[in-house]
C-alpha cells in the first residue's frame, strides 16, 4: 500500500461519524499546571487544532465544528482577548493557504456585526477562498453563543411574519432551523469537550438535541489523534434512538 492510500484505508476501517463538534477547553489549566502564562496554553491549543484538523480528514470525518471564541469570552481580561485575537489573525494568515491546499472548506458561524474590521475581513477571506473546496468542512464558531443564534433566528422569522411573507401557523421547528447560522449542515453526531468539564456552555444548543456527548479529561493542548479516536470509539458504543425505541444505525 502506498503512503497516499493509507489515510483512505484507515478512514474506511474506522467508520468515523459524519459531523464532530469540539469544545476546546483547558488551555489555561494546561499552562497553569506548567507554570506558564495563559497565552502559552492558547498557543499550544492552536497546535492541537492543527493536529485535529489533519486527523479528522485522515480518518474520514466530513465536518468538524470548533468552539473557537464564545460571545461570553469578551468579558475576559482585555490583554487575554487581545492575545486570542492575535492568535486568530496569525492562524488565518499562516494556515489558510495550507487548509485551501488540503481542499478544506471553512465556514464561520456566530455574530459578525461589531467585529473589528480586519477580523471580519479575515473571516470573510477564509470563507471566500475555500468556498468551492469539496473536502473536510471546518466550521469555526467565532463570537458565537447558541442562545444568541436561536434569538437571531427567531427575530428573522418574526420579521418574515410581520412582513406577511410567513403565516404564524408556518412557524415550526423546521422553519426556525432554516434561519440558523448554517442551516444546510447536519446536526453534530458527536460533541467532545476536553478538560473534564461536563457542560455545553452555550454551544450548539439547538443542533445538539440528539448528539452524543463525550467528555475527556485531557486539556486541549494535549488533544491528539489518539484522543479523538478514543472519543469516537466511545461514540460507536452508544445506541442512538433519537427519541424512538429502536437504535438507528449509521452516523
């Protein structure tokens, strides 16, 4: 078997879920445990993200959604927010060309209004450059909060009703879903949270109704392919009934 054939063969054998979402937690704790500044934890977190994107593509995941910066993160100290914005700028400038070369399509979800102009331009550039790529879809949740997303969707739908383009009786779960930030993407099969914390923290609340949740003790900077495969292995042992009595096969 040639080296080029190995990732495809591995993904076929591993049978990864279609859509995996990750809450990347524990950068600060990783740094504190080593007597390092928090920003070093965030830098190592970017390295973990690179490893994870590469591994996801190799084992056959089609969509990976990452919680990169929440709407609540703005309340952190200004110095830390500035460092995080700097890391985002460098990641897009340094890694976007490689993602594009690897046929990765970048999607952004979250509130764009009010962002610094250069950040907004970089996010737009990432989406536009990779728009026609057909490989792994990397969904970046930036300035994102699930309650905020649902509120935006409800507001848009209410505007349609007020304008007479929708009837109140047409307000359904399916209709509201169409107003979410990425309505064309399937809900995540699996949500992974690192660092041992066991909560969703306002992440994909609508979309996670029937997602399997796996919480791993590993802090995000130490997350690697083995950790990802272990979480997927646990996912594979679950029976997904989606509210019914009979487990549904597939992901």
